[in-house]
C-alpha cells in the first residue's frame, strides 16, 4: 500500500473521500491518504513532530499552499534530504512551486538553473508564462515530467470525485510503479454555467428556466458560486439556500472560476435578477489580484439589484466558533468580506463553516456544515429586501432611528457632524414626494419630539411614546435563546426591568408620522445604572430589546434607517464578524433591511455597522472646512508683529510681549509668528453638514485649497505658484491661489497654471456634489444597488467625494502604503530626535495609540512608525498577500531599536486583524536578533520578561474602555480610579496564539514608557473634539504615570498639514481651544444649527475635563475663557440658550465640576455667578 500525504489549504474532503472509496471498490487498499491542514501549524508554538513523521512515512506529498503560511515556510527544510515525490497542486509563488519533485523534474533546481542563465522569473509568475519559459529554456529530459505535472494540475482544477480518483491513480501509476490501465483524461466542466440542485448543469439560460419551472410572477434571485476545485465544496450552501427559497423565488444559480469568467457569466445569465447573492471570495472581477472595479460597478448598476454576501468560514472551525467570542480569522475576513465589500456587497451573513471530525481513512478532517438556523434567517432577510422592491411606496413602513446619547434632553438627535433635524426635515419631504404615506409636521421636529416626550430618561420633561405591554414583551422574551435570557436577567433583572417602564408598560420613544416612524434609539443603560460602568460585556437592557422587537414584530416595518453616526446597536456584545443567533446585533436587527446614513470620514466604525448589524452604509459629507483665521486680540497681536517687522522699536516689542502674555502665548517673536500662522491656517468645520447640502463658492474654494496644499499626482498649487512668484510670502501665495481657484470655478481661464492642472482641478470640483445622499437612501428603500465608494478624509483623499455611495474602507491588504511609510519614518525620527535633545538619551519604550479610524484613512502611518522604531523595513517583492521584513542593520540605523507598547481599540481588532499579525511577527523578529541589549531595547525587555506581548486592547467582547462613561456621569473620586479603569479594560494582550489577559505584563511595559503618543490625522477632529482622544491618549498617559511613578512625555503627531510635525499635548489642546472652542467663527458656525450647535460645544468642554483628569494638560486660562465667553457673557449665553438650553446648563455644570476637582483655579465670585446663572436657567425650564 502506498501512502499519500495531502498538505492543504482548501477543503475538498467530501470529494476526496468519495474518490478514495471508488479506488478501494475497484483496486482494493492500494493507497492510504492522510490530510493535514496548514492552519493547524500556524502558531509558532505548535510542534512539527507529527508532520515530520507523516512526511517520512509517505511516498507522495501533495501540496496546496496559497499564501505565506508557517508550514509553507518550513516545508523546504522538512523535505530537505528526503527522496520524496512532491507535487504542488496549485499555481502559487515560485517558492511553493519549487517544492515540486516528480521524476526528473526538480523545480527548485530548475528555477535556479534558469535564473543562472539570466531568465527572469517573477516570484508571482503565471502558469502559462512559466510553461513557455521551461519549454524554451529548460532541459529536454524534464519535459515529459513537466507534461505529467500539468496534467495532474488539470485533474485538480476540477476537484470532483471522478477527477480526484483519476488524479490519484495517475500519480500511483506514473510515480509509485503501480500497474493501472486506462485512466480517463481530466473531465472538464464549463468555465462557467448554470447549476440546478436536482437537474444538473446547463449552458443555455432558457433551457435552464424551463427545467427549473420558472414562474414569471415571482422575483428572481441570482446566486454565484465557484466552479473548479471549489465546486463540490460550495455546493452544500447553494443547495441549502435553494431549499429555503425555491418555492418563493426563481433561482438562477451560476458557477464560475472566480477570476476570468465572472463578468461574462453575470452578463449572460443575471441581467434580469432582483437580488444578487455571492458565495465567492475576493472581488467579482479579477480574483485574488483584483481587476478594474469600474467593470463590476457598471455591470451591477445595470443589474440594479442588492448584492448580499452569503458568508462561510473557509478555515473557521464550528467547534470553536460555537464556544468562543472570536469568529473568523483575519485573512478570512479580508477574502470573504472586505474584498466583496469593495464591489458593493453588503450583509456578510454567516451560514456555514467547517466541522472537524475523525475519519478512519483520512485522519482528522473538515467537512462543510451548513447552519440551518442561520440559512433560514438569511433567507428571510433576502425576502424582506425583495419586499422593498415589490411594495408600492405608500404601502411601506419605515423606521428612522436617531440618537440621544448620553440620555437626556440636551443630547437629542446627536450625531457626528450632522444636523440631524434639518436633514430629517429634508428627507421626510423627499419621502413624501416619492409617494410614502407620511404626515409632515408643521412644528419643528426637535420641538415636536421634546413636547411629546420622545426622549430617553428625561431630566426636565415627561417621557412618552408608544407602549409595549409587559405581558406581551415577557412572552416574546421567553422565546429567546436561554443563554440570552440568562445574560440579560443577570445584569438587568427579570423583565421588564426598570428603565423606561411604568404601569402602561415599556415606554418606547417612537413618534408615528403615518407610514414613517421617527424613533429614538434607547440608551445603553450605563447612565441610568452606574453599577454597570465596569461591565465588560454589558448586554442591552429590556427596553432596548423591546424597542427592536416592537419595530419588527408589532409595527412590522419594512426597513430601518439609522440616521447619522453613530448608534450603539452595532457595538452590543457578540462576535465581530460571522455572527451567531446569540450575538446581540444579529438578534436586535432581526430580519429587517438595515440602511445607515453615515459620515464619510469614519470608515472604521461604519465597517463595524456593516458587518455586525448588516447595514448598508450610505455616506454623507463632512461640513465644509475653512481656515480658522485670527480674531479679537490675536489680530491686534498680528498687527503689532507686522509693525515691528517693518520698523523695530522697543515700545512695539514691549507691547507684543505684553499682548502675548495676556493671550498665554510664548514671548519669543519667531514662536509667536509661527503659532499665529498655524492658527490662521488651521482648518475648522463650518458648522455641520445636512443632507444634500450645497456649498457656497467660498466654501468650495476653501475645500479645494485644503486639498491642493498636498502634493498628489500633481504638485501642490502653492508649490507651483511659489516658483512663479518667488518673493511672495505664504499668506499672499494663498490669496493668489484663492483667486485662481475662483476663476476656475467660474469657468475663467487663469494664468500661472498648466492646462492639465486646470482640467484636473475642474474634475476635482465636480466631486463637490452631495445631492446623491437622499437619492441613494430612496434607492436603497426601493431595493436597488448602491454603487460603492471609498470613505475617508476628503481633504487627504478627495476621491471620497461625492457622497451618497455605499461606503467601504481602505483595502487593508495595501496597508502600510508607501506614502504612509514615509510619514511614519518621519514621525519616528522626530520623536527620537526630540527626546534625545531634551533628555540626553534615547527613549527605551514608546507607548502608542493605534486606531482603526486613523489607520484606514492614512494607509498605516502609525504602523509604519512602529516598524521604523523597531528598525525594520517592509519588502513588497512577494506581492500584496505576502509581507516580509528586512532588518535595517544597526550601522545603517545609527541608533538603538526602540521598544513599543501599543494600545488598540476593538475596531482596529475587528477591521485590521492582519495588521496585528504583522506587528506580532515584527516584534518576534526583532527580539530574536543577536544584538547587544543596549542597542535593541525590545530584546532587552524580552529577556527580562520572557514575554513578547506588545499589543494591548479591550477584551474580545468590548470596543473601548468605560472611561468616558465615568467622566460623563462624574462617577469617580480619585484620578487613580480612571487609570485603574483604563488599565482594567486594556489588559488584554493580542498575541499570535490568541487574546489573553496579562495585567502584570502590561504594568511592567507601562513602567518603562518614556513617551506616549498618538497621531492626529484629519482636520475634522481636534483632540478636544472626540472623547476617544482623552479616553485613549489620556488613559494610557495616566496609566503610565500610575505604573511608573512619574509622567511620560505626551506627544501628538500631527499629519494634517503638508509636513508632519510633533508637539506636546498641552500645545495641541491650547490651539484647539483658540481655533475652535473660543473662536467666534467656529462658535457661530455651530450655533447656526438649532439644538445641535450648543450640544457640540458642550461636548468639547466635557472633553477638556476628561483631559484634565487624565493628563492635567489643560491650562487654567482655557477654563477662564470658557466661563467668561460662553456662560458669563450675556450675548453668547443668550445664543446658547436659544439654541439648546439643556446643553447650556450642562456647560455650566461641567465648569463647576472642573473647579470642584481642582483643575480650574478661579475666584469664588466667578463660581457664584455661574451657580446663579444656572439656577436662573433651570427655573425658566421648570
């Protein structure tokens, strides 16, 4: 008996088992096969003893390796010196192909010989290319074995049982000396075609329709799956889907190779479908290496049907999936979810994976197992999308969900950079125009909601809304999975709980407008029940569950639109991708089509919404950005400076220094000038965006100048003009650039710019169009295809405009980009150089905040910086799928390798898992270098701790920390409570073999940190604009201080301008205060937006308190000015009160808390004035 060892990536077990049984039936026990899966050995700690034994006992080794797996890297060594027949079964890199040794053909030797002859062999060479090279340049004696190898490949390409049987027999005859006659040639299926589970394979669509008994009155769905070696492996999913749907819809089931024939197959068979389901990995056009996406977009727009992703785990083991918090492996997510999303795929719904079983013939094998409950729910979601296509608009019921976070009157309608109420008014009118049954309120929507008590846990008003009977809710609740019931009762008690409940039942903040329901998403409960602040996996409370149950089962809405960034549904506990029925996002959204109107700048969180709540995220624009400019006393200071530069005088110099001191600025003239220039140049948002907003000419010029500051495919406009106007100072160059841009927008032909540049700017200006936002929402409600486009920072990546597209994130396989490597290198150099300058030594460890939010927009600046600190260089010669490092020699580096401790958020974990793997490989490689410890700090610390844990983040069930909730609700007494809370949430080490809690290791790492840093990468957000900045940058800094006993330097890396620079956190906060919080231009822009403006201002004041509590880096003068200019100035107070009295009260309350905690030193008289002001406002409200 001959023994064959199959080392494989793919799972063709069913076909292989059947092939083996056929051989046994005819020839007896002539062959024994053992199957080994590559990922079993991916953990570096997994010993290779059993595979060494299998190799030594085998006669033939079959290899199917597609990527850079550990076992693939180890195989050349494991096979060295052994006379074995080794056959690579798939076309891969020549590193894998060179393992092939059959007969006289030794690919390793052959490739070496060819390269010696000067034949260039690309590491990713295609099959036909290599075949032609060998035919032309290879020795004659190997050509017969080459022909046999290619024949074996043909058998394997169509891995049905018959072909696999014949392939094995062919190998046994040709290379194991078994006497086997008449082996059939490889049976080739069509490259693409039609498949019916009961009727077989067809090429002609009309014949297929007849055989399938098509019913013209039913909708038709298209299902695309694999031909070739994955045909039999994918077929169970196709058949399960068919069984769920065949009597409700017509099914056109198409198989194709996934690379060359997809577009052709879709054009031939799927031009008249109502919904498209894809079971393939990668993008539709071009397979693993991708093709022109516009080909796909054009075709999908012609088909004009929703594109749903039927997700199955290729490597995921159901035994683990059922018991662990984690789900799919990072590379699976990229192949099965990320790449289809680039084509406009939505709803990656998990329906099947592998089940590991013992088999007496093949060993431990994996069998594809379809999950009946998952497939049934996916089928219901399909049918509900089709209802949107079938129903008349006046028949549809739509739920529009807005937010109220934190709960209370002042925060109603909160969303990132969106005027929710103005946008709603626009959208409701659009719905009415398109025939939806809707009552347009005469009142202001905000007032209507407040007057009707449609709000969460109000402080001043009486709550109201719809009510769900407690008995009805309890009956529904008891039908939920037992695990879910127990979890909710553990945290929130028996139903109905105590949030938003009374004798009428559970209050649901819903306003009925006819066929449209305006709803407020329930709170998460932490503000109502502070005991839950420290919960690691807080489930939604009873009212939260009741809300989504009511929408689906009582109101029976046809679609849910979450309106603005961001809600909390997608962040409820559960797996990150590939959800189960026990995951709360899956339970809550149910089977309702989910549409999300989302800010274009936040691709990381929108990705979470897409994958965890099955959302179709339609982008909305950022508000227009404009220069901050100077105001008030800063203008006087600038005038004094100009006066002094023209004619130096002691009196003017004295006035400058006095004015600078009054404004809490440096007194060095160059420093003053630099700071004023940076203030003027700083871009700030002009209020908020609202749906379909049209920008004025001036706003368009501001945006274009922001974009054109940077070198792109064309140089910066300022660079071009500086060559023509060599003596003009920067400010006058900008004025000239504005004049030129105005001419271009007014269709005039400006001087001083090349013609191709002018045409490029004209094309760029056409993207400033946001009219598709409402159109796409309406199209989505019609069950149409929404063309995708990349989200991101519009200034740095203008291709993110226009909006109104299905958002996707930057392709993680391209991270880090070449551009990010340059920025990361510069950041690392600046950090080290400055530390060396002020401390006289190199930093040993740098604490780094690494967000998905930043990484997906910059292409990996911070990752590149980490690699530079370690002294590694990324090499791209193996293509996008294989990333390796080159070690920069210490002689070239010129400094020690710096250690890092990296803090990530849960969003980074879920969207960029491959980058975690990349960094862990980098840490290991550097720690194992045989270098002096004083020149390799990561090695030094590794030898001390025996741990390579460098990436820390929240538990697999969490996305961030509870620090913002503690600050928002004032639920802390001592600063140590905040650093303890941060560390408690962030003590999970992200290691190659999984996520483990490592409190002591983290403390050791933090005690070594010399610098804490984070990148500020986009102009929309200053560090004071988001609570996450003080949560992470502040939280890490306070934790370092607690563990080390002294403060680390806190640096902000600013990459928002043409040149990257670093500065101390306190300076960044000061500039944020000057250009935004205290800037009349920013304040007026915000206060143009009724209710939302004051709420946004209030949030920034709270974030100042957060920074004070975690870093003590907010200067006293900032709080003084906030009090004087916002609360105690009668005119500004009046504007704030007219805008949002509830938020105005909270600004005053935050100031009082700041003073009480000792972060603001001021007079007793001022505090008394604030108290009296607040009492007066509250009296008026009550």
